[in-house]
C-alpha cells in the first residue's frame, strides 16, 4: 500500500539528497488530483555551459527533468524511484533565466511509471521536453525517502 508524500516530505527528500539539494529545486505546486508537480529552479553559475554565458548546460537541465519527473510519481507512491529510461529534447537554449518545470504523470503502473516533463523559461517559452520511465515496484531504502 502506498501513501502520498506531503509538500513538507517532498522538500525533505530534496534536502536529503546532496545532488538534488545542489539543484535547489523549489516546489511551486503539487496537484495530486491531476498528478502534476511544478518546480522552480533558479539559475546558478555552476549550471552554465560556459563561464559567464548565463546559458544552462544540458546536463543540469537533464538532471532537473529526471528528478522532477521522478518525484511527480514519487509524491503519489510515497518515495523516490529508480529511473529505467530517460530522454530529453532541447528545443531552445535557456539563457539568463530561472526555470519552471512541470511534470505530469502519464502512467503509474504496478511495475513501471511514466512522467512527461516540460521546461519553461521565465517568459513562459518551452525550452525542453522530457519523458522518463521509473521502476514503481522497487522499495528504495526500505520505504524511506
């Protein structure tokens, strides 16, 4: 039996992972009914493609997409989940902008879950889209987030 993670529990999960904490994900909205998680991600110099460019490197963008997709499912199932497969399409560069990341659960099955993730700049332009599948049948850390 699963239980939903609260806003506070999601924030704790973000803080308890050194890498996720480094990404500085900030929860904007949790919508359990529509199985959607919206996160704000501030730009920081460590994410730049080239020092001083203000342009996001694709690696941190991919990490954000994977993490937010994971926790869109995780908030419904009570824990973070291992990624099975992941893809991202970069549509335009993210330059001098924070990100608004919207993850929507497409399937939450007994063994596999799928989430779609859209990444927007501060002007609302779509920058990247991602889709990932996660193992929903795996108990991670004995059910602890």
